[in-house]
C-alpha cells in the first residue's frame, strides 16, 4: 500500500524544510519589512526551490512537496498568523509602558519558541515523506550537501577573529533593533557593546551539535522500511533537538538567552518618546500585514 502523507481528514497538516520554516517564522516575527505579504504569497515557489538546492527532486516528489506546501500554508494562515499579530501588539503595549518587568521578556521568548515547535510538529510528516521516497543517490547528495556547508562554515569561522565575530553580532543586533525603535542613542549602543562582549559564540560547539544531528539523521534513514517508525523518529529529531546538545552548548545557549534578555530589558527601559512612537508605527504595519494574511479554517482540497 502506497504511503499517503495527506489523507483526507488528517489533522496533521504538514509544512516543509526545517531551515525554511525557521527562516519564515523569524521573518514573520522579527522583520518590519513592508513586503511580508509579497514574500508569503510566493512561498509555494520558494520552498520547493530551497529544498531542491539540497536534493534534486523527481516529478512525484515535486507533487508531494507542492501538496505539502499547500497544506502548510493553509494551516499557517488559518491558525498561526493571527497569534503573531496578537503577540506583536502585546509586545508593543508592554514595551511602551512604564512598568515592564524582565520576566515578561522571558515569557515572550517562550511563546516564540512554542510557535516554532508547533511549526516543526506540522512540518515533520511532509518532509519525512520526501525522504521516504528518496533513492540512495538523493540521500547521498543531501548528506554530502550538509557536510559541504559544514566545511564552508568552518573555513569562514577560522578566518574570522573573535573581535570581528562580536562586532558582526553587535552590528546585526543594532540594525534589527533600529528597525523597531529607530536610531539608537549613544548609551543604548554602549549597552549593545557590553552585550556583544558577554555573548558566548556557539562556534565549534555549534558545529559539533549540527554534525550530531546529521549523524542521527543518517541512522534514522535506516528505518525507512517502516514508514511509521521513520516518521516517529524523524519527528522526534526535528522537535526535540535538545537531546543532541552537549553540556557546553546548552550552557552557552542559556547564557546567551539571559544576557540578550538583559540587554533588551535595559534598552527598552531607556526608550525615548520618539522611539516608542517608531515602535508603535512599525508594530501597526507588521501586525496589519499578519491580519491581511489570515484565512478561513475551511479545509483545502486534498
């Protein structure tokens, strides 16, 4: 019996590739770009294009991927984007208040993580079925592509000094904050300098964890003769990557979350009236984009 990832009436509407979904969520939650709707409406083309850059797809796999994208986009626009708009408006209201407390920032971060986990839960069946239908050549190209990107990352990492790395973090964070708050003053920029000195790059620890994930994926590939076992273990790999983290890696993740929350809390406490007004305008625009992306919960044709 042929494995069907999208049976009629199935509530597990799948998404697509891990990295694309992460990029999508971050873009929707963090970007103040006025072209959100344009990018969102072109995901049916962008997602297959991205996946095929790792592993050339057959016509049948293209069809499966197209169906997966359609189901994911419907699930996402009917169940998720409204909550993004709500979260943004709550952040705006609390950031512009005079009594924000640090724990609220932790709560906001946790809500983003929960949204991301939900996306992975929806995405794993569709991506899994593409891997179930892949032949040995495709799997080899996929894994070789992972390792090639690992080597490229390592070369760039080894050519970058610690100071350059921290300066890059600071510059990117400054640019992102200015999207929401407008121009930062000298004191706020100094807070960013202090943050970049405290921040602990994941560096080689991150590469080790990434390779652990890829090694585990290789192992899971050996269970493809049993689709149910494969999908279960693949979903666990996507949604619970913490089991592969080294103690040092986890410590750095926790530390970086804490110092980033501290940094943002200090900057928000010093927002000027002009910066609060800038934030209000940006949130209104982006939340409005989310409102425009929302769709009905009626099921799409399978």
